[in-house]
């Protein structure tokens, strides 16, 4: 129920209607409702207008798409950074030009293909079948007056897609290009690095009082008190509401009967084992020793010795050996396959032969079997009661959040709105962003915390659903802006940071001096000369695959190394989080031709997509150059 309410409250249709009303007030003013509607042109293509309503519909759909994808991360600032208005308008212009080109080429979208496309769209299916009613509702929520309007738009989109695919698919990729990309992507290199760490230079640098003062003056913006807010907050917590909800016994029993599948407990087995470990790449001698030990254990068991005693003597599983090899109860999907297959093929009390897994050799005893069953009502009662109470609490919390939202529209403050609903108002702060991390309300949701600290006193109060299911409304009562701290208050920090900066500069200078005298000197000898540790990578590809453990293999370092010949040093010092690296290519391992046949199809497809995108962009640029396009920035700016 709660989910349905949320879905309807956040549907595209509701957003489009509300967005349309709001837009009318913002763009034209209330007077337009009495003076008649106005249609303005956002852009013109050969004198044919793209109207504000056409742009608004396309722009709203893009906004809704980003909201769905980004969720709580979506923001107005992000929309501006993405240039979504401009992208939407250029897409509309390109689409119109492409439709004209498609019509000239005689491209059409056959009706049968259109029907198949609609009836196979997952969003329009219910239980795997096309649902006419669902189709009507969803297309209406998408902003279309009728399904026929949606189909008309889809038909045009299919024509545009067909044209774009035809252009992109016409791109070709030579065998030489595939081979060259393979050679580049699959070549491996063994790299050496000498790293000069700033912390190793700390003892060599000294910061005078004058230098510390100069550092402070140059970095005053870093030495400020944190922004602090004093807040009034209302929290609607479904968990708190659930504690006061009574659930009828009849409802519990009915729910249990209707949801038997949720209380199905799969078969479980109780086992013991003896493990003799075997290294992954063990040689024949190690394998023989392990085999001899597990055979000795099995012989003792067959002689009648208790399993627990034998496990304590022979098992190399530190976690279970002291417990007589006891693994407890487990179901399928928990153990590795060979072990599971053995256990679930045994009879109660049976001892297995030797079983080999990636961990080594095992002997297993099946202690007991717990058959699959449905958890009885007596065991499930408390769990169901909590579930039903939480479901009701979710509904009540959502409805209360809507009531609070309505009250905030009527009242002049959060306090009066909360009082009208008998909700408690909590005072918070003054509190900083860091201190807010420990707050019961602000600490659990980073996006909400950031939203609150961007608010100003007097800003409209909104009800927000948090990532833990609670609802909150926060009003900023006072905003204490950051102030520069006096030098005396931050003197230790200033000296530490000035010293760290000087050490980093000294480390870079030393690394550059080491590189200057490197020439063709082996990296090991160069490192010994300057007291620097030598790091050597495993064979690694340009994308870093091959040595996941080497934290010093940054993207910048790899890029420089793969532009450097074998045996040579990279021409520049590479800045890393650990310090400054002098990098040498120790060995180049050419791509293995044995893997070419396997990798070539994917490489060809990737290159074809890239070439197709370039070809389409050039074609689109050529088409645009043949048409007169005018954008009315003043109209676009109103959105």
C-alpha cells in the first residue's frame, strides 16, 4: 500500500502536471491565465519552430530519467553541470534533422515492427504478458495523451534509430587496426620504481617562524571555524510507531497461511570433517605427504576410533579441529561443491572416503539430517507480528509525512506545523558538519546531511524521506558562517602542514635529481646509491590488469611506462600518493598470439562502435551545416 502511494505521488504524470503549473507561473506570471496562453520558440530549424511546450516535455522526461537513475544524488546543481537543457535542445534539433533525412531516404518503421516493439517492452508486461491497461496508464504517466500519441513518437524514434544504426554500421575496421589494438591492450610490462617518500624527508626540512607565518597568510582559507547550524527538526520514525501498534492474532495466522513459501526451511545437514591442507600449486612430494596423512586418519576411523578424537589429532583446520571437526548445521550453497556433493549424498552416521577440494583432502562424517519443512506458526509468530506492525507503521509514517507537508504549506514555521499534528520538535546545535556525523538524525544519511548544510534560514521547509525509511523536516534557525582562526589557535597545525609541504617539495626535488643521473644505470644500483627501496611489478597490462596488489601502479604511472621503451626510464617523475616515483621499464612482453583469436571479436566490435560514433558525428555535423539553426537563448534560460 505504502509503495503504491509513493509511486502515485511520484509518478511522471504528477510531476509533469505540477511542473507545467509551476512553469506557467514562473515564465509568464499569473496575468497569462487571464490574457490567454503564449507560445514561444526555443529554437528554429530552417524557420520551423521548436516550441517551449515541445522542449518542456522533452526536458521534463530527461529530468525524470536522471532522478530515477541518481535518486538522492540528483540535484539542480548537477543538472546545470551536465548542461542538460542545452543537451536536450541539441537532441531535439538533431532529431528533427534526422527525421527529414530519413524521410528523404524513404525509411519507414513497419507497423508490425512497431507493435512487436511495444508488446515486448518489459515495462508494459504483467506476468510476462503484454498488459493493455498497464500500457495505457504508463504512457499517460509519461506525458502522452493517448497510447496512439506514444506510438507516433515511437515510430519516429525507430526511424531515427534505424538511420543512426545504418550510418554507424557502415563503418569498417581493418584487420591491421584490430591487430594493433590487441598488441597495445594485451602487451605486458615488468616495471621498476624507486619512490622518494615525503615522510623520509621530514628530518631534512626546517620551517622558520617567518615561513610558518607566510604559509598561514597564503592558506588562511584552510584555517577557519566550521560552518555551524542551529536547527529545529521533526522526525517521523516508522520503527518508533511500530512499537505502539497492536497486531491481531487472526491477522498473524492469515498472513502465515498466505505466505507459506517465506517460512520454508530447506534441508540442513550436520557434519564433522578432518582436513589435511594442500597448497594450490603443491608439487608431487607435498601431495603425497598430504595424502599419506589423510589416509592415516581414515584408517584410524575405520579401526573404530571416535571421529572427534581423530579430528583433534589429524585435522589441520584450526577453526574446527579442537571441536572434533564439528562444522555445525548448514544447507546447500554454503560449502564448496565437492564437499557439498559428498555431504548431501551420505546417510546419517556415514563416514566418507577421501574428498578433495581446493582446500585439501577431507574425510567427512554426517552426524544428522534436518529435513526440509515449513516453520510452524508458533515459531514464526513473533517474526510475523513485527513484519505486520512495521508494514502498518510504514503506512502511518508516510501518511503522517504527507499531513506534515500539507501543514507546512499552511503554517508559518515548522513548530506550528508540528504542533497541529502533535509532533515533537527537536532542537539541534549549533552543530558542524563533522559533529553532525554523530547525530541521531543527521549522521545516517550523507545526502540528507549535505542537503541540510546547504540550507539557509527562512528557506521553505520540506519533508524528506531518509535512506533508513524515516521522514524528517528540518528548519535552519541560525547559520553561523566560518571565521578565520587566529594564528595562535592553529600554530601547531600550520607548522605541521608547512613542514609537510616543504618535505613534499624536497622529495620531488630529490626524485628529479635521481632521475637526472639515472641514464641507463640499473634501477637496483640507482636505488642503492640513493638509499631508495626498489619496487618491481608483476607482468602488467596498460590497464593495470596483472598486478592488483601493487598500490604504486597508478594510472598516470602506467600511462608513462607504456610510452617508454624497454630498458629506459620514464622521462619525468610521477607523483603518487606514496611520494614521487622514478620508473623504469624492465621488460616488455609482447601480446600472446594464442589469445588473439579469442580476443579479436570483442576488439573488432569495440573499434567498430568507436569508428561508427565518429562517422555518425561527422555525418551529423555535415547535415547541420546545410541547415539554418537559430537558438533563442533568452527563452531557453527561463527553464
